[in-house]
C-alpha cells in the first residue's frame, strides 16, 4: 500500500473518466470510474466524464450511450459530461478537434516535435529494413528518425514546399536523448523511465485529429484536472504525457496520476472465457463485442444490484483496514482514501460477488427492490397488479434470493398456481389419515372469517392434535401443496398471503395428485 505524502490540495479537486467509445464497459473500467468518483466526492470535488473519440476507426455505434447508461445504473453521475454540460466543454474530443493543432504546432516551434511525411509504405519499408533479431518490431524513434522523411531531415526549401502544398503529414513528439523522466504515482510512488526507450509517438494525425497522447494532456489541462486514476496499461505512455506537460503547461500543473492494478481472475489474468461466464460488462450490449465477437451478458442481466456492484468493485483493490465489507455509496465516499489502494492486482471471485449481492438483498427494503422484481416476474409472464401485496411478498422472500432472477422461483408461486408439485417428496409418508386431515382442514379454512396467520395456524394445530398426527409431519405436505416444492418462507405466512380461495384451491388440487 502506498504511503506518500502529498502537498495539501489548494485547488478544487477535479477528476475525469475518459473512456473511448469502442466497446462495452467492463469490471476494470467501472472500478476506474468508481475510484475517480469516490476520491473526488470525498474531497468535495467534481467528477467529469470526457469521451475520447479521436480514433474514428475504432468507434462503435451506441457505445457512448452505453457508457452513459452504465454510469447511470451504477449511480455514478458526472458533474460535467457531454450530456450534463459544464464550463469546460465540449466534453467529446471529436468536437474539440480545432483546439489541439495549435499545441502540436507550438511543440514543433519549440523543437519538441516535428512534421513527418512518411507514407504507410515508407513506414513499412523502415520496419523491414531495421528489423533484427534483437529488435523484431523497430519503432519510429531516436535511432530511426534521422533516416526518415521529416522536418528534421528534409532541406528547408523542400519542407516549405511540402507544407505549402499541404502534403499529408503527422506531427510526432521528439523524444529527448538520454533523459530520465520521473513522476510520483499516488499508488506506486516514484516511477522513472528512460526517454531513449520510448518511440516518437504521433501527436497529431494526418486527418488533423489528435492522438490520445496529445488530447489527454491538452484536455486535462484545459479542464483543470487535478488527479487522474487510470488503468496500469497506461503506465508505458506516462513518460510521453509527463514530457508533454513539461513542454506545454509546466509540470507544476500536471495532475497527480494513480495507475490502478489489473483485476485478476481466480487463477490469474481475467480471460475472455471468464468474461463470457461471469459477464464482465456492466450490462449486455446490443452490439457484438468487437473484442470477443459475442453478445455478452452483463452484471445487470445476471441480476446484480447496483448497490452491491459498486460495493464489490470498491473492495477490488481497496479496503478500509477493518473487517467491514458492506458499504453504501455514501460510506464509501466518506471512507475512501488513496493510501489504502493496493499496488498488487486484485482478484475477482464470482462467488464472493454473489455473496455481496445476497447481503444487499437482505439490506435493501422491499420497496427499493420492487421495480426490479416486477421486471423479473413480468418477463416470466407474471403480472403483479397490487403493489402492496408484491411488497409484502418481496419482504418475505428477499433473504432467500442471491441474484434478482431468483425472485421468480422464490416469489412466482404467490402469483401463479404451481404447474408441478414435488409429489415424490410427499409420497413415501402419505397415508389416508393425512389425506383426511387435509380434506377437513380445507373445510375449516373455508369457514374462517378473519384470514390471518394465527387463525390458520391454530386451526391447523388443533386439528392435528385431534387427529393425533404430529404437526411437523403435516407441514411439508402443506408447503408442497401451496408452493409446489420444498422451499419458501414459513408456510402459514404463505397461506396468509395467498388468501382464502387460492389456499383452499391449491390444497384441493394437490390432494387429487398425492
Ligand atoms: N481514453 C483512454 C481509455 O480509453 C483514457 C485513459 C486515461 O484515463 O488517461 O482508457
């Protein structure tokens, strides 16, 4: 765990989540959002959603809406975004295209970047020509740039001519030779990189669009971002970003970075197969995931509750240092601190995820669960038109449900007469005495005026005593008559909820079968 002291924050904390709309939002992505969000809210800061859509070739239709919907579902609502607006917009990089060129040109003027005119064929030739066993995929870097067609190598007049003609070109960063670029990561501490090992990344593409590297730095500056949590896959790019900050805006204005560790599966890296099995996207996408080529089910479809989902995500890499595992969003905001985020990869365990959901089922009240349960039941063809009844039913069974679809099995029988009865569970101990008991009991039930639990239970017990049968032996058959199987809440509560007619009807119907 990190233990670094940072200067007190004088500026208002502003964090951003900056996804590219190229596919679904997965476990790791939402955890990044969550840590940004919790950190900002803990400090009374702002959470900004910026869409990084400068790579038009990777754009996936619908992916941006999907991101908005996911954040909404998780309850992580941005203060500023393409849909929430704000003072630093636009919040979609494709709409900010005009902003970036001046910064790229400034870098060229300062000698920190250069124009490169190489065609795709010339780049390909370079890769073949410089390929060696030690260097199987040569990059456009300090060793190669002198041999390529760029503003560092071309004679001045030819360069001028090409620029006048608006010849197709990109702008590349000129990585300095032999420098060490360092920054302090909030989780990992001091991180240093040798500049000669990093290639001359493209900053501005031939179509005038910035690459991620330029856009992220310019926008973090213009949007006054103070802290940035992102996945550790961005660590190799960090030296480029630090240099761009140094050249353009001064390192003192650079956000503090925190690179979050990977989320691991039970046996190592989370695989695609794990994803298909456990539903790593937040919810199903209505396009096939370009990465897996499959329609994937997400956490929402599997029946996770957003309260449980953000709780379990928060604990994938952070802990409060106590035994407590269940946290509301408000508690997380209050307790989250960066110095308790782990440096090592966190393990995702699906069984543990289900445990969180079950705990949240118990914790939440029936009214909160009602809209979700209604959807589950409606999908199975069960209409529920009395909310008071439904709320009571949910209260009775929610502790038995782990995932939302469990409500169909656990609550469906309240609204629909069973189609099958577990006759086998009753048969071995079934006899005429029991049969007569139930015939008589059904008769007594029809006489009851106040249909209340105590009345039903008392009648049952007295009749059992009169017939000299242990009530315990009669309860299982009654349960199977009413429910169809060996499960559910206490049986007289079920009868009370079902009402007089339905209870008697089910007893009679089952009697024919037993
Ligand atoms: N657009 C980048 C991504 O898709 C954002 C990385 C960052 O947060 O700097 O992950």
